[in-house]
C-alpha cells in the first residue's frame, strides 16, 4: 500500500501549496484563471502529445480496454440519466458524467501502477481511451452547449463535426496518436521543449485546484450541487470498480493479476483535469471541485480494499 499512499501524498502536498498560494494572494485575483488557461491551451496538449507519441497503440486492443470502456460508459450513462430526469443541463451533466467515470490515470494512476501493480504501462489503455474517445466527445458537448448557453448563432453540422479538431487538448492527443501510428521520430529540438512544457500540466492543475479551495465550503454540503456531487462520488468510488470487477470476472474471464490491474485502475479517483475543463467552460466548477475532492478521499479505502481482496 506504500505506492497508494505515496501517490496520494504527492497530490495532497501540491494541492496544499496551491491553497496557501491562494490564501496569501501571491498570484493575484486572476492566478487560478491564468493557471487554468495555461494548462488547457498549452501544457496539457503538449503533455498528451509527448505521452501518446511514445505510446504503443497495440494496447487499445486489450480486454482491459473493453472493461474500462464498458464500465466508463455505464457510470457516465447512469449520471446522464439522472441529469436528464433532474434537469441539470447539458454542460453540468457532462461535467458530472466525467466525475463519475473519468479516472486519474496520469499523475495518480502512473505512480500507483508502478508501486502497486509493478508496471506503469498498465494504465496506458485507460489513458488512450480517455484521451482519444472520452475527452473529444465531452469537450465537443461542452463546446456546443456553451455556444447555446451564450446565445451564439446555431452552428452547422459541418462546424459541429469539426469541433473536436478546434480544441487544443483534442488536437494534442490526435497529433500524438498520428506520430505513434506512423512511427515517425520527432526530432529532439522539437520534442524536448514540448516535453518540458508538458511537465507543467499536472502541477499547474493541482495548484489551480488548491487555489480554488480557498473560501469553498465542505464538499457535498448544502446547495444545488449536493445531489450531483454525492451521486458522482458514489458512482466513481464504488460503482465503477464494482462494474469493472463484474465485467472482468464474468464477461471476459480475467483473473489473478489481470483482474487486479483493471479493478485498481477503475478504482482511481476522478481526474483533476476535469476541473480544468469546468473552469475553462465556466460550468459545473463547484461540482467538479467537490466531486474530485470527495472521490479522492473515498478512493483511499477503496484501493486498500481492492488490493486486499484481489492482490
């Protein structure tokens, strides 16, 4: 369990630094927004490009990916159904669906994969699926719902189809996949600066998240976001690992180390970059912040139980 604790400790410390920065006002009133824009438009696209450009795309054909895809769709579908019934709106429901199913496969998944599962590449199928499928779909919905909310002119079907290709995160992911698929080796004078810029992504996200906690109430407290926050946390911390276990065991016949791998990755908390998306589109920011915080807290005992039962 040392790997689990190490991963959470790193995240907690950086978030705490962000909180102190926010309390002391070192970055000014616009500090969080600047970090969010830097992450969304520059650092995260560079990080995804450099990671996916070096990835082995053969992992997308693994049974683990199918389990991840189905469990992700199940949890997101349940939240979307609740959002439609309760009238939470397209943008807010999209953020909540991400909080219910989008795992922290990067800054938390990689150290846990190394220390608990013994192989960092085990999170690659999850990373690829989320960046190549889930993120473009979610950001397209947020783009379109944001345009509708602002009263912008209704876009044509052609413009809607091109929406993912105008998003910097989707562009970075798709370019990385293209490089990996062609086998082209990006020259070091180009790749190294992108890798350096990409290294800003995770700490910038965590610092912005910490700043956002200043003056915020206890997560899951009273307010309009209480129901979606609690629902997304339950789906993420309990529903997704249970769904992954059932699918892996009974539908795909996985057992032993392979079963542990897929359930551990499904039990990871909601990713911090969901907060980046919520902040950028100015929708569901409290929902994202509180869901991420609660699911991170809940995932500690969840991962301990999974490791104890299946390890």
